[in-house]
């Protein structure tokens, strides 16, 4: 017969895992990576371990808090979608009240770490990220397909957090990095929306593939934003942040990304949408590596 301790331990671990899942750690890994890239491109000292750690931990906590708020607010629609119905809140493993407490504590802790351990500007950008994600993007998802564009704003702010952590200012380089991530997100998210369009329709989200099911608008917008990303991704060289090697590499990488987008635009099939999605996941980390390697 199992002891009470033997039964309680797996249960405690399960609850811990559920709270971790609220923060969407896999998704927020890219958020943290983008923040670190912004820090490096802003000339931040990697040898300053405390500042790097505070930047990473603060950004991760705020991002995790935003994700948790989002899951609490959308627990009803999430319960209707196959890909989200097993999340901790819609599945009933965590209650909304305790999840809101987790979201609040995580967000406040992250903001305090950035404000006290880094600087006020990085904390201010992180607060803007949190508020636009929770108070603008999340409620707009139930109202308009334009929410995808609005959601790209907080999604593009992590490298700006890193830049502010490094420099204490928001100079033009920060907004170039913002522009790159902003434009990158849109073909990325449109590919996801196409893959899961039936799920989004079931939950009542008016995503572009839901309200225009032939996919022409989805394909057209994905192509437009990906094409716009190409010159913006080369802008770091034009403003003196990177060398010409990066310029050429970014051009090749951007053309490859655009090729995946054009293929999806022609076929509008789920397999090609998945290839575009996977290509977008590969594109951004490689671009950051090339950019940091070419920094001047």
C-alpha cells in the first residue's frame, strides 16, 4: 500500500508542471533569446553576468506572466480547441484564481527585477509588452482578425528590452530590431492560423483564415509581410550595426523564407503552411546569430 507521501509527491510535481505550463516555457524561450540578441546588439557586456541574468530572468518572468494571464482570460475558447483544451486552466487542473495569482506574481517579480537589477527603461518596455499583450491583443482576438497585427507589437518588444538593458536608451537600432521581429511574426502567425483554422472557427476566433476560408487574403498578407521583412532584415548593416557579410547572409536567408511563403501562397495547403511555420522557427535564431557575429 502506498504511503501518503508517495502519493503526494507525484501530485505536487504535477501541479508544479501545470504552473510551469502556464508560462509557456518553450514559446518564451524564443522571447528570451530575442531579448539576449537585443542586449548583444546594443553593446551590452556579456561578461557582466549579473546584468545578463537579471535581463533574462526579468524578461522570462514577465513573458510567463503574460502567457498565464492570456490562458486565464481565454480558458473558455481554449476548452473548445483541440490543441489547447488540455492546458491546465481549461482542463480544470488549475483554478482561474490561483492562475491569476501566479500570473500577477510572475509579472510583478519580472518587472521589479528589471527595474532594480537593470534599469527603468527596460522595465518600462517590459510593462508595455505585458499591457499590450493582455489588455489589447487578448481581447481583440475575439473581435477582429486585425488582432494578429496588434499582437505582433508586444511580440516584437523583447529585443527592445534587451537593447534598453544594454544602453539605457531606445536609439534607432532598437526600432530596427523591433521591425524585424514585428514583420517576422506575421507570416509565422498566419501559417499557424491556417493550420488550425478549424480549431479557431470552433472557438469563435475571427482569424483571417476563418473569415476568408479560401485563403487568398491569408496568402497575400503572409507574402506582403515576408517581402517587407527582406529589406528591413538588411537594415542593421545600413545603419552601421553589422558588417557586409551579415548583409549578404540576411539577403539569402530572407529569400529562402520568402520562397517558403510563396510556395504556401500558391498551394495554400496545410503541409506547405507547416513548412512555412517550421522555416520561420529556424529563420529567426539563425538571423540573430548572423547579426551578432557580424556586429561592428
